[in-house]
């Protein structure tokens, strides 16, 4: 297609109802075709459509409309599809694209096979997820598809050029395009669209038959009107949809009926636990979906959501702040609280996407969890043996911690489970937990290269067997995974680490009354005991605090107080390293809360010097090195890091990504196999940095702007919400000159 030419020469739209008419109008408005031809059984609608400028040409028949068209769109009721296809077939050009807009796809596929004898590479079923209570040609709206999704279900033999042009057409109408299988489409739509309409029709019909139906409708609140609004939809259209998508609809009706019967039984038996479990899970799911739909949740597809940080250079960091709760402890508080006997109350819970994914996973496994409400969560534990099979795969977003810990926990359950994540998590190695779990007797399947998703086979008859495992690489996630599996294993499970790693799991297990032995580098426990509910006050995350500690250290004039920071000895490497570099960090009000040491930190600007980072400190600061690299650039002299190969398999290859970003800003580094060499005192310039969807990379370069000579733009920052909700606001509060632009939300934060 030459530049400036329309996508299609002639588009034939068969059926000018709401969808067909709106598509025709959008095509004409956006200049996507040289000619739009309409065909419809109602000739008056055709003439009206032409007079309103919705179509260019009126066709006397389907055959006349299809002649010479390079795109044919069927927008007729699903029960009429086969008859229309029989009219289209003889006239369809071999190089023309054929698609439809029906809300069920299996029926369309069946009709294609009946008429064409099978699928062709130019036939692409489609379904725009858009509509209105109004119908007909007068309801036509060229913006109907804007900010809505269109689902295409192309066959395996599809011609890529046909698919590409059809995607471009819908995108030019303002829609985002997804592709999926026919079967999956019909299952999803049966649950999310067809069943709600069926319930609305049925409920209104039931209440309309009551003796006092007028009063029922007269005094109905807004919620009733909102819920039953869809019962005003076209009855004929929905009649056709339910008959066409019969099998998928019946399956979801059966599922809903079973759940409704469970609620009826719970009410009859005064079973408050079941009611609370269902209602809290539903409320949390609805809130989660609302965030997804508004683009606020991380699980919004990152290809649709782009967050960019823009930073003006200079500034100082001052104030009195508390960063969000520790992510590692937040994860574990939910896990152990769910497995405990009794009610566990958690304060300071991190309401980031990673931690919320863990919380939702336990709701899906039958655990009643109230909140979070400003960091407060109440968990009604079900006991070590009380988890129920989730209804589907457990989605963990970007959380490597969540996936590795869940692998150990679920490997011992009697039910099958599957762990999945986003694109970033799906390329991270999981054999480091899968292999030792298999040695304990677990049955785990991974994708190629040991990557997610993880499919874990449950067993009713066999238990895991405790093992001793010498970790080849220091990893708190692997250690915690095996200890959680060990809760269920026969005998003793022990793990020896080559270097100290964070010990939150051991500390929290002890807090829940589960005996964990520690001898030097080895932690061990014996399976079969119980956990008792406990109160937890989550310390502020030292990994999140690290960005502000570095910021205050490198920016002249800075004086910052950080409250209630977790000071676990296995996590304070960043403070040890910065103090060796000459940082002015005062540790105040040291205390212990729930088995975890905490303190307030006062950080003031200081002249830093480069050092050779002691290898024993590397595991204690593994997540904080991106921020430490910025400190090293601002120091005088050379900083050398070795023994940090683990950084190459985090959310990104953090050594290389940081080196590339620094190079963009004019800073030269030397990357080694397991570390980096940074010559301090170099000038940090302005430029555009790609964070590669790594939250710690994005936040580290935010701090670099304090010493930059030009503006810095940081791309691909959506994942910051996974570990540090409210980061932009808190950074701005301390004096960092940051603005965020979110393409999904369609606005910026100044």
C-alpha cells in the first residue's frame, strides 16, 4: 500500500445495524477505504445510511456488494450467518478478506466449513467488544470502538498480510486488537458477557411476575437499575447468541448454579465463614478488575500501557518520610497467615501489585482475607492442610518471589495447580526451584529452558520427602521455597547457603510457632507441625529506602529522615557498602518489631569515594546494586563489584542494562562476567534511558537526575508499581523533580 492510500479499495458491510453501521461510519470518517458499500435486508435503512453519510453506495443485494470488494464484513445476526455466507461465497474474490463481528465464533466457524468446505487463509473471525442499549442505523456512532477491544480469532493457516491489514483497520477506528483461539473466545464471552445478560433477563422476568411487581421496580435502588440495565438489550439478538454459543453458555451456567446453590446452603445453615469467603474474594476481584480496566494495575498488558518518567536535573532531598512496607515480608505474612490456625492481623502491608497477586492467589484457594485497607490486612487462616484447589492458573504478574515461594508451597498440595506471570517473569529461570523440588518427589513441568508457566501435579496418595540441599548460588527465594515445601514433607528438610541471604522466612516461621533450626549456614525444619496466628507489623522496605538513601547521599544540601526501616542483618548490605564509601547515615531508635529489627535512618549529603565492594556484602545488597551504581558514579575514585552474577537473571540483566543506561548519559563503565567497574567523578548528562520493564532500574536512574546536567527521560516504567506504589508522589515530596506520563490512563502527573 502506497503512502496516503486507503487501507482498502472497497469494503462491503453486510448488515447495517449498530455494529455494521458504526464500522462503516468509522471507516469513512478515517478515510480507510475508497468506497464503503452497504447491503441490508431493510432497503429503507440502506437509503437512510447513504443519506446520513454512513455508506457511499447502496447495494441491491449481498452479491452486488461483494463484487469487487477487497474486504467483506458480515454484521448480521448470528442465526443468519450461514444464509449470508452462501450468498457471499460465489462472489468473493480470492484475494479479498472475509471477517465478521458476531459475539460467538464457534457457530461462524461451523458455517464457514459448511459453505466453503473449510477455512481459507483470508477468512478471519472477529468480534468488537462494544455496544449500546440502542440498536439500528440511527444509533450509529463512529467512535463506538474507540478505547474498546476487538478480538480476532484467526485460523492457523491465516495469511499474515490479511491479518495485518484487518488489525490496522480496527486500530485506525480507535480499538486495541487481541487475538485468541475460537474456543477460548467463546468460553470467555460466555462467562463475562452472555451469562450476565442471561441473569439480567431472568431476574427482571422473575420480578415482573411477582404480585407486587410495580412496587419492586418503583423502590428499586440504583444498584438494581445498573445491574438490570442490560435486560433492555435486543431480545432477538440475545436469543440467537445463546443458541449459537450453547455449549460454552451451558458450562458457565452449570458452574454458576453450583456456586449459587452453595450460597443458598450457606444462608440456610447460617454459615458465615462461607459467605465471608465468597464476598471478600468477589469484592477484591472486582476492585482488581476495576484497576485493570482503568489502566492502574500492573497486569494491564504492558504493550498497551507505557509509563515514562521525565526528570529535570538537580535538586536536594529533604523531609521526613516512610517508604512502603517490605515486599518480602508482605509476601510471607500472607502465606504464613493463610496456613496458620486462627486470625492473623498485618499492619504496614505493601499494597503493590506483586504482594496483591499473592493475596489474591490465597483468596482463590479459599482463604478469607479482609483488606488491604491502608496497609491493614486480616487473614482468616485455614491451617496447613486447608487450602482448596484454585479454579484456574494463579497469575503472579512480575513477582519472581511469589512464583518461587508458591512453587514450594503448591508442590505439596493434593490438587493440581499452575503458576503463570507476565512477559518479564515468563523468561526468568525456575529450574533452580523446580529441580530440588523434584528431588523431594514433586511433579513439576516447565516451559522450554525451565521457564514459566509451572504446572504442578498434586497427589492425594504420596507426600514429599525431606532432603538436604546445598544451594549452588545464594538465594533467599530458593531457600524459602524448599522450607515451605518442607512444612509438608516427611522427615527433615535442610538448606545450606554458600553466603548469607535474607532470613525473613525463618524468622516469621518462628513467630508463627514453627521450630526452625539454624546451624551456621544451614537452616532446617521437620514437616508435620502447625502454625499459630500472629500479629505482624511490616517494616518499611530497605530496598525501597535504598533509592532515597543514595539520593540524599549524592545530592548536596540533602538531609532526609526515613522512618521504621527494616534492618534485618541479611538485608543491610546497602548501608554497609555506602558507609564504607563515606556516606553519612545515622541509625536511630533501633528496636525489634515482630521478630524483625527496625530503625529510623537520617541521611545527609557526603562526599563518597569508590571502593572494592567486599564479596561477603554482595548477597546482602543484591537488589540494591542498581542504586549503588549511581552512588559509584558520583563518588571519587574507582568502584569494583565482583561476585554478583545473580544480577544478570533478575527482572533484567541489571549489570548490562545499568551499563547501557549510564552510557546513554555519557558515563563509561567496564562490564565483567560477574560485576562491573565504575570510575567515579564522571559527569552525568541528559538523555533517554530504557528501563527494560525493570522497576529498580527505573527508580535508580530517577536518582541519577539529582546530579545530571540535562533532563533524563526513563522509558518503560509501569513496573514501578510492582514494588513501590506512590513512588512518584513520594519522590516529588522530597524534592526530586519528576513527572510521570501514563499512556494507558491518558494523562500525566505533574
